[in-house]
C-alpha cells in the first residue's frame, strides 16, 4: 500500500511539472472575393471586384513587418485597375467612395459619409462629392485624423495610381491592422473627395467641425503620392513630442530610409500654408500635422519632380499620363512594394505607440 502511494505521488508531481501546451496561433481567415454593392446614383456602372481580405474581426497580432503593404497592394490594384480615373464629381469618384466604404465595413467599422457640393465656375454648375469616415475608438477620446484623398487628377491618361490611390491603399491597410488593437488615441480615418478641385473635401471637413471637435484633434496625418518617387519623406510640425519627430526616430530604429522637412519649410516664402495638400485646412485651423510623401526635393525647388528627368514627363509622374501602375512597376521594379511596406509600417507604429 505504501509503495502505491509513493507511485501516485510521483505521478502527480510529474503531471504538475509538465509544460503546458501552447494555444494555437490566431489566424486571419481569408474571405472569398465578393463584388461590392452598387452606388444607387450610378446603377449602370459595375463595382470592382474586392480583393481577398481578412475576416471582419482581424487577428489582434499584426503581420510581420516584411509583409506590411501586401493588403495595400491589393487595394491599390482594385482602385486603379478596376475603377481607373476618378476625377472629382464623376461616377468613378462615387464608385471609389463606395468601394472604400465597403472595405471599412469589411474590417468591422461603421463608416459614415459626409456629402458636400462644389461649384465649378468653369462649368457653371455644382457637382457632388463626399468624405468617407471610419472611427476607431482608442484609450483616449482625443483624436488623430488620418486622411488621404481618393479622387484623381484631371490630366488625360492619369490613373492616379501614385496620386492618390497609393495614400488610400496605405490608409485602408492600417485601418485593417489596428481595428482589433488597443490604440492610445481614437483614430478617424477619412477618405477625402474632390482634393484635386481646390482641396474641397478636407476643407469642408474642417470648416464643419464644432469648436469642441476641433480642440479634441491632437494631430492630422496626411497620406499623398507614396509609390512613384525615389525618396520617402515626412513633413510636419517639428519638435519634441510631435508626430513628425516621433516617426523620424521610429524610422531610424527600423533602419528605414526616411527624409524630412518641417512645416515651416513646407510653407510659402511669406510663411503662409502652401495650399498644396489636404493637411492645409487643418494647419490653418491650428491643428498640428504630419505628412507622408514620396518625391525627390534634390531635383526641384517645389518637390514636383519626383524622379530623374529621363523618366515620366521630365521627371514628373503625378498629374501626368505616366501615373499608372503599369508604368511605375515597369520603370521602377519593386519600388511600389518597398514604399508601401515603409509607409504602412511607420504609420502603424505611430498609431499603436505614439
């Protein structure tokens, strides 16, 4: 009897000391591609086929850094390859707004649409556009706005791949990645309409903020023209604690090549805002900003010459017929994926750690 008790005790000790089995890794299910719903205003125009995507509630563990940009590449292809040109006020712009709204819903957000009208003096009539907004609640009710315009330029032949389907694609991937995570701040993801017509979408959004809403925004992060150029930049308010300086340090830690300019350097010679991108309305309202862009300031004083003058239109890609996925990919192999990886990674870092 005594020997039996000794054996039983030994078994209990072995069981208690045995290593616990690890839980199965959380995986993100991949949904079968579906076709987005039609925009009621344009029932005759087909919506693009949505790319394969994760379930509405993605894994709380973000993908490895090396894979960042994979989803953005799919969204970029869907916007540029399936819709194409998206000039302000056109049915294609409305289709793009619907596509973005559908993607936000697929990620688990409850997006809203902020509609507005713009008077086109040359045409002598109004046209309609909209901002698409998705909100990610954070540990604080203070807000970081992440914005990217989804319309394309008016220039013939431009598909707006760089300007600015690239910014929308990065915003969508980051919105997907942070949805199930705790973030220090509440995040408003905003796809602005009619940027190419006097920055109307972002201006309308800021002009219609209540005073309390405006004061509650700690900063605006703009995404525009991210894939075509030689170099990657961040602009914005400088100094300790600013989003710009935080991202510069994050890029250095990750050994990512990122150059910078201050908000002062981005302003006109007289010190006024440049009125050149969607951050402008926020800056005028006294809201700090940061801004990702890919260009090459070594080539021109205005930053519009993005690449060597042998390529594109004397070095310009955006606002030209060369702003297509086919041209950028063929001329600068791997550049698109490298830029998407960098911008997704650093924006994700900011929104989850800043």
